[in-house]
């Protein structure tokens, strides 16, 4: 289990640096006014998550821990939005439409509310 955690941590570091670099590059190219860097990272992250999942599921028998390193480590650090979308789509595929809607809408609303609460608390501290 120790080696698996190490690989997740290493992949997470690479994912974080990749997100930082790509989002910054895109934002510099696109200019200010809209968060294109985050937009592109989230879209690319969702694409890569789906691609990696299917390749791992259908085509390649990854060594133990490799799937976790790629999906939890790299993709989790690159964008958690990809996991959020994957889990929501899986709920739809399972026919759990209400749960999917609750996950999609609930996380958006709760995240916005908790962000505002955090900002408000931060002003008070």
C-alpha cells in the first residue's frame, strides 16, 4: 500500500504542476476578462479522465496502482471537476437521474454558498 500512495502523490504533484502551467499559458494567450485557463483545464480534464478510464477498463490491464495514480493522483490534482462529471454521468448511465441532478446542482450550489461563507468568515478574521 505504501508504494501505491507514493505513486498517487507523485502523479498528484505532476497533475498540479500541469494544471498550473496549462491554465497560466492559456490565460496569457487568451487575455483577461474570462477564466479561459480554468475552462480549458476542466474540459481537457474531463476528456482525459474519460479516455484514461476507458483505456484502463477495456484495453490495457494497468499494473496495480497505476489506474489509481493516473485517475486519483494526476487527474485529481489536474482537476477534480473531471471526477465530479464522471460520477454524475455514471449516475445517469445507471438510470439514477434524480441523484445525478442532485449531484450536479447540489455541488454547484453548495460549493458557491460555502465559498461565499468562507470569504465572509475570512473578512472577519
